[in-house]
């Protein structure tokens, strides 16, 4: 599997969610970048978020967001020599 621009846009949206609170969602406004709007729609169609313009993570979406954020944390750790 390769990281297409569409997949990267979806990962970027999932990385924005605050996992410390299930009461906090996202709103992708109509003035947002077209790639973000389209990514949110795809995440909704994949049942990872509950609204086509953001909303809240579904159970599956929360699992995905946790994994993405963990990977980003691991990859952003700088090695100390």
C-alpha cells in the first residue's frame, strides 16, 4: 500500500482529533481546503467519523486515530547519541 495524497489527507484529519476527550469533535468548514473537505467525506463514508464534515470519531475511528497518533509520536522522537 502506498501513501497517496488522499490517504495522507485522511490521516491528517484523524491526527487532529483530541483523544483525551470523547466530547470534542472537529468541524471542517466549507472554506477549508478542498482536500480536507474531501478527506472528511471519505472518512465519513468509511464510518470513521459520524458526520461528513467532521463531527465525532466512531469507535473504529477512535482506534484509527489512536494508532495514527501513536505512529506520529514514534516517528517524531529524535534519537539522542
